[in-house]
């Protein structure tokens, strides 16, 4: 989808200055000692459009999964706004979140671990229907489950089997069926293929794309494999230490990255041309990811940034730019 077509679509989800901080207790805490907190997500803002796939990338510990869980209300945000179809969900009661979850569903990383081993496949897929529509007739539930199994490439005659009887790829199909049975508008995919073999990864990604076209879904696709994100995404969000450092169409982010962190990430993406792959320059990042309990002052990337200047320790950059490309760096002019 080109960015003009995307920009004209309805905004489904708007996140503004979202912060998820976890209080940390280290040993005995005296009342005069300041409380420490782990800033898992710290001031992320973005919009998601109808039918869009937003890829989210970054190192482990950058806040990708916490962001996803905060959007669906599985972790509590400390501040900011999560607006779903014009309605701010933060600060709402459990019923508002429950209602929103008929529209927003999640697919988890470890397919087998996310399925209850004591339930049959049919019961697992039917569970959201039984929760949200307890009066639905058994026969209708069964028909819907069988139809959804067909849609995700599972034979309906396997409906009474248990998760351990399936391969990893099939378990992820069961997880996808469970997420889609309520016909949501948005599916958050939290590293849905990283626990699978490479050949199975492609099948699951292709299945998600097919279902997106058929059901008009929007997707937030979290992954650390940049090649997979590139394949599926309309736009890409790059996160570092709980912050959004770059957001743009995949063309802009992959081919003209502006943030030094994104440039280093993209330099490591494999090129499917052996000659170019042999001669490409990979930008290695020095040092470890700092602790989100005690992040660097100013720009959080400055301790590893090859372009850092003195100002970077004093001033915190904000994400600036336009729909197609925005970046958070003091040395990049607003686009
Ligand atoms: S603000 Fe400074 S430290 Fe941060 S990415 Fe830009 S140049 Fe590097």
C-alpha cells in the first residue's frame, strides 16, 4: 500500500506520549530514598491506520512487547493516551477494555506455551466466543470454529485434538484462529514467528497477509528479524530503550535511515546478493544497551552513538517529521 493511500484512511489507534514504568524494589527501601522505576516505554506516540501493517523493531529490552501489552491493556500505563476509534482507553474501567478486546486481539511468541494443554483445539479457538457471546448456540460456535480452522489452514476434523499433537507452525495457526474468531479490527503479533523454523516462518507470515486481505485487518507486527518486518510492513517503528527513534514507510526506514541506531540496524540486514553481502559495511554498535532503570541523560542513544556531540547529553530529542518519515535526533533537521 502506498503512503498516500494509507494516509487517507481512517485512524484506528492513536497513542500519545505513552509511558509504562515499573516500580523497582532493591533491598530495603527507606522512605527518604527516591523510588526507582524501570522505564520500559517512555513517551511513545504514533497513529495506526485502517488496513495498515506497522512493523516494530529494536533490540531485546527496547520496549516492543511492553508497548504491545500496554495497547491491549495487559500492562498498566503510567501516563499518556491510548485512543481506540476516538475513545481514550487509559483510565477507563474494565468493561471498556473488555469491549475494546473484541476489536483488538493478540498473537503470542511461543505458540505451544500460549495454548492451554488441557483444552482441545476446538475449545481453545471457541474460548473468546464463549466469553463474549455466552448465549451463542453450541452448534453456531462449532460452525464458526470449523470455518476459522479452514481459514487458517487446519483441517476441521482435528477439532478434538490437543495442542501437544501439533507442530509449532500448526500451534501458531491455532493461536491465529483464536485471535481472529471474534473478527477483530487490529491484531498485535508479538514476535509470532521467532520460535519457528525459517521455512515455517514464511508460511505463517504469508498466512497473516492473506487473512489481512480477506478480513481487512490492521496489524502491529513485532519482530527482531528485520527481513521479516520488511516483507510484511507498510511502515516501520524503530525503538531503542523505550523510545521511538524513527518511524516511516519501510522504503524510507530501510533505504534512507536517518537515525544512527537505525543505520546500524539496517547495515546488518542480509542482502540477497552474495557479492554485495560480502562487501557491505556493517556498522557495529559499541557497548551494551544501558539500563532502563537509569537511562542516559539527554538522548538515550548517546552512550553508543558514533555521532554524539556534547549537546546530546543535555537535550532530549523528540520524534519530528511527517507521515512518511519522522526521526528523533538532534543532528537531523525535522523533515
Ligand atoms: S541526538 Fe545525538 S546521540 Fe542521539 S542519535 Fe542524534 S547524534 Fe546520536
